[in-house]
C-alpha cells in the first residue's frame, strides 16, 4: 500500500492511497480523510460511494465534507467506482464499465473477471482500513446516485456491518430504470431474477435489520423521474414498516452543489450513531 | 449576458454567466454565488481571483465558500483568469497566456490586444455586476497564488474601491520571482521599471490607503520559498507601518484543501467590513 497524496485539511489529513486489490485483481486508489482526533485515538469511519464517471477524487475535492468530519471526529473513506487498469474490461459509454461498477459482483463475461465492487467495498476495503489506520470498527455508509444505490444495497445485504446508511439522489430501483437495466443486463445477464439481489427496493421486502436510513433528494434533479424514483423506495419501506427519512429538497439538482449543501447534515446524523 | 449554469447551493444560487467583454475583446465566463439573503435585498460582494491554469470553475467547485457566503449574506464573484477564445494569444506553458493573465494590462505584442485583466476586474466586471444583480457597491477582494497577487495589486492600485483585501498563498513580489519575471517580461517588456506598478511589494512603498489586509500562507507550500516569499510583503508593510495580518499555517500546501480549510475565516473576516 502506497500513499500517493497527503494534504493538510481542516487540521487533519486528506490522503490518497494505492494498493493491489485481491478481490478486484487490479491496482486501486482510495481516499481517506483522517480528522485531527485520529492523532489521539481511533475514530469511526464513514464510507462514501461516488456516482457514475467518478474516481476517488470527486468527493474529496468537491463535497466539502472534511470540515464536518473534523468537527465530529469521523474518518471518511472514498473508494474508486470500478476496477481500473488496462486489463479491465470497459465500454465506450459513461454508464458501463470503468467508472460504472454499480457496487455489485458481476457474473457475466467479460465483466466477471474484475467487477466485484460489492465484495471490495464490503469486505476487503474495511479490513485494510481497520488494519492500517487509527479507526474503530464502527462504520456508516453513504453515497451519491449510483453510489447511493451502492450504499443502500451494501447496507441491506450486510446486516451488522454498518450503524447507519444514507444516500444522496440514489438509484433506488435499478431493475426498473434505464441506467440499472443496462448495467444489470451486462453484469448479471438477462435473467431479472438475478437482479433482485442488487436492487434496494427489491431487497427491502426481506430486510433483516432496521438501520437508521436517510435519503436526500433534490426536486430539481434532472434524473429524478426517469432514473432515481425515490417514491419506489418510500413504497417499499412503507410496505414493511421500515422508517425512512426521505428529504425532498426543492430547487436542488444532481450536482455536487447539492451534496455540498447537505453533507454537513448527513455527517452530523451519522455521527450520532457512530459515537453512540 | 447569458446564464449558462444555475444550481441551488446552500439555499442560494451558484450561477455562471457568459458575456462579451469590451475591455478584453472576447467572450468571458464569470461565476456568481447569490446567497439566500439576495432574494430579499442587495448584498455586498467578495471578488475572488483564481490562480494559474484556473477558470471560473475551480473556486466554486472546490473551495466550499458558498456555505460561509450564505451564512454571512455575501455574494461571491469569480471571474476567469485570462481572456479566452481562438483570437487570443497563447503560449504552450501553463504559466503564460491563457489561464495566466496575472491581472494586469499588457503593453507588449501579441498580448496587448486582449490581456487587460486589471481593467476587466477593477472596472468592467463590477459595473456589470452592480447593474444586473441584487448587490450593493460594498466590495472586498481575495484570491489565490497568481490571484492573490491580483487581489493585492488591485486593492493597492485602486484606493476607495474595496473595503478589505485578503490573499491565500499570494505571489507578493512578482518582479523578484520566476513566475512573475517570465510573465512580466512577456506582458510588460524587459524594462523592470514598468513592472513596479504591478508588484504588491513595490506598490506598498507608496500606499495611499490602509485597508484591512490578511494573508494566509501554508508553511508546507511547495512554492513558498521560490515563488511566494511572504517575508517580502511583511518587510514592505513594516517599512511603511502598514498593519498586515500574516497567518503562517503549519503543514498546509498550495492546494484547494488549504483554501477550503480557511476560506470560512476569510469570508467572516471580510463580512465584518462589508457589513460595517
């Protein structure tokens, strides 16, 4: 594991590391913000999953989350959004292949060889973080758009792993929207029965754990009606009596200006569970 | 004037406009953040000048200043860093030509035709802003690196125009450092007497106004000793008894992670003068 960036930020450190991932079979970058409190003892970790086309850089340079992580004494880990490198299958489109891993384990050629982002984020990455950094095993998870789908499905598939889960503008029902239909057909094949294990709305029907769940959604989001459809998550939660805090924010769009405007509230919200 | 971006951000709006600049003879973009208070009445304006290679985008996407502008009821205007377009002279290097206007009025060919960023920022842009947006004529100015040089020289050359001036990691004495020597030779010619009118340390000797002046400088800045040299500004201020608040911040580098860490303090500091 090699540190490739190291920058002072809000009295802590915004670092980026590169390591060889056994799960993905390639070299991966991840970002970690260590708040000032980490110099004095272990701190809990918020995992952040980014959206389509992003790398580990987008969230750390645009969201302004470090201020709040420093305020609440929380580390933030932001991985890349897919396996990387010349050996990794790709597609010319922005919504398939590199930059579009969808936080699942692919079963279809040519994707299955490397695209195992679920296992990377759920298992290999936290094991690495907890072995090498001053952190506790208290974990929360959040993300944006494709990464909001990732946060929701990671939490729903892995009871006991996280204290709380939130999402910004998530793809809540990938089986029912164009982005998800395209990616799932490629990564998982045409049999839609196999898709249900990677779809938050479908997983909610058999939910095993009642984590605190918060979703922030801009009402001015250009992808709201076609790709995101938060009403499907609301209905799925209502059907099983799962408490969902769904905040619809008038005017806000799909951009990092929306994330920046509300990430402070999300970090504070996760902090109450991470420090409990 | 055409609005090309319009994004909700911290209950205000982060917009980008394009207009034809008479001063520069080309089409220019500028960013303006209008805080929520601007919906109810005019607000003062902080002008932000970015550094080498930047456009109007860098500050608005990376600094996280909107939170503080919303908190204090201040608009922030961020212009591009040079004239733009196919008709505008350029150089292959990152530190000359487009993206490197140095906030001066060039006198040498081929630069003199368009490179008049001083007059654009000091006169045309505020006139445009004050004619078309809900702002007062209370102005402050700040910037980073080349833009820190810009903020200092704009304030020193234009008494009565600003209420306060600050800078992050500024080039305080361009006449004495490689970035400035290269740019000034090209834009102003080899006669160093002509350079003094665009050099904050030289201008300080005949300063006409005692504005509140604050400089933030990272001690871990990779350009500190060769290009920035804040000790020259400290000496020039000491020589004329000009009060300078020079904050040396251990560990911080030249990046936007440094700006993000202290922009809140700068916005609050400017606010006390802008609202006085």
